C-alpha cells in the first residue's frame, strides 16, 4: 500500500504503532459477509465511517463521541 497522507509521520513511533496497530486496522476494518464470514474490507476510508468496527474494537471504554473527538483532536 502506498501511503499518501502526512498523518503517517504522526503515526510512526506513536502509541498506536507501539501497540502493533497497523494502518489497515483503522482504515480497512473487519466486515462480515451476508454468509456471516468475517473478512478485511478493501474499501479504504476514515475510521469515522465505522467507529464501532475501528476505534471501539480496542478502546472498549470509549463512547462513540469520545472516539470522534479524539480523531478530530489528532487531525487538527
């Protein structure tokens, strides 16, 4: 995958990287097919599109509002 956004520089060495989180974990989250089979989505998008399937999979103590606030704070 070719990285094309400046936020990558913020990711390198971050808590997320140190925890083993990869770009795909937030930008290509897990999805479930109609047959009930879990797979990795190949639709790259912002984590805001699927907060429950991205941020809240790891940050179980967060609300959706906190996740959106945190994303907005980091990107500002």
